[in-house]
């Protein structure tokens, strides 16, 4: 019997998307969502660095950061995940897993707030735990939801993202743009800025940016 050298075609592997090491692996329409994750990791690291010599001046900064994180995952559970379920049947069971992660993240943030209320007592441990829980959660979330964003395509995904952003309370909305863009690359800022109405974009780049920077001074001292 004669053998042939024919080989079976390789099975395609799923795309791997992550913001953990930057935005190069991500399509541009992921960048707004990804910049929020990058900002969360950045600020968790800032908190960990400040914790050993905590003087209390960063309490307002922490409160604003916590409000953004809480809004982000509440709006995911209440707005974004239901929208993704309607568009992608495979997402349902995975969304329940992410909700459980959000509960763990809430507990870690509550521990940080308690430590700050006690003038930094046990803040080193609480900050380290929070950073670890946050990083693990964001890694799991991106593994699950970024392929869904990719399957939806740019127009359908951005329609869902607009609903997410519009759910933000005023205190979060007035903090979100300068917080997201802090340290972000110009390409990503330019792309995401195009999704923001021009008057809001202008206020975010001027008045709201100055307010954000004043709050930030408390943690960077």
C-alpha cells in the first residue's frame, strides 16, 4: 500500500486577547474597555506603593477610584452582560462566573476602605490582596469577554459599550475620561476620543482633567 505525504490542515486556535501587557494585541474598538482595565491595574499598584507610608491624604483619591470600579462591574452585570447574552448564546454561563468574581472584588475593596478609615492600619495587606484579586479578575474577564467582543464586530460591540457608559452616575462620568487617559498612548486616546461627543471631550481634556490631577496629588505625594 502506497502512503502519501498529505497532512491534515491545522485546527485554528482561538485568538488570544489581553490588555495586561498593553494594547497591541487588541482591535481598536476594544481600547475604551481595555483602557479602564489598564487604569484599574495602574491605580491598584499606586495604592500598594502608597500603603506602607499612608498618611490619609489619598482617601479622596481612593474613594473616587473605588466608585469607578464599583460602577464598572455593576454596569457589566446589569447592562453589558445582558446585552452580550442577547447577541451571543455561549456567553450566559460565563457571565455567572464573572459575577462571582465581582463579589470577591467588592469584599477586597471594603477591606481597603476599612484600613483607610483606621488611618492605614493593615492597609499594606489589604492593598496587596485587592491588587491580586483585581488582576486575577481582569485576566479572567478578558479571557472570557474579549473573544465575544471580537465575534460581535465593531458596530455591534460599540452599541453595547455606549449603553454601559451612559449608565455611569455623574460623579463617575466626570472622573472617567481623565482617569482612563492617564498615561494612555496617543493612538488609543485618539480612537476612544472619537467615540466621545466633542463638548464632553473638550470638558474632559480641560476642567475635568485638572480636577482629576488635584485628586491624584493625594496618592502621589
